[in-house]
């Protein structure tokens, strides 16, 4: 598995890097939709980064779920496997 070091101590798989544009797009959409909830005078960058963090975690969870085979699929694959 290839991996890319983005900062010291942080390693990301190449497949995760491919998902980054979607997470960024979802972040911008959410920031736009929730703009009215931002409190003027507070830290906008921290607020937007909090949204970005949640979107990245959401994207990661969705990718993890998408890569899991159902029990029925596993059984079907083992039945068709040569002995």
C-alpha cells in the first residue's frame, strides 16, 4: 500500500488522498449552509476547521463502510471459490 507523508508523524494512504476533494467540497457547502449560525466576533477559522474536521471524519467513515462486504456476499464468494 502506498502512503504519503503530509507532515511529520502523519501518514495518509493514497486512496484517502483521492477522497480529499469530496471532503473539501462538502466542507464548503456546509460552511455556506450554516453561515447564519456563525457568531460574529468569534474565530471564523476555528469554526470552519471544526466543520472540516467533522466532514473529513464523515467521509472516512463512509469510505470504511463502503469497503465492507455483507455477510451474504462473503458466503457467495466462498461458495464459488475453487477448492
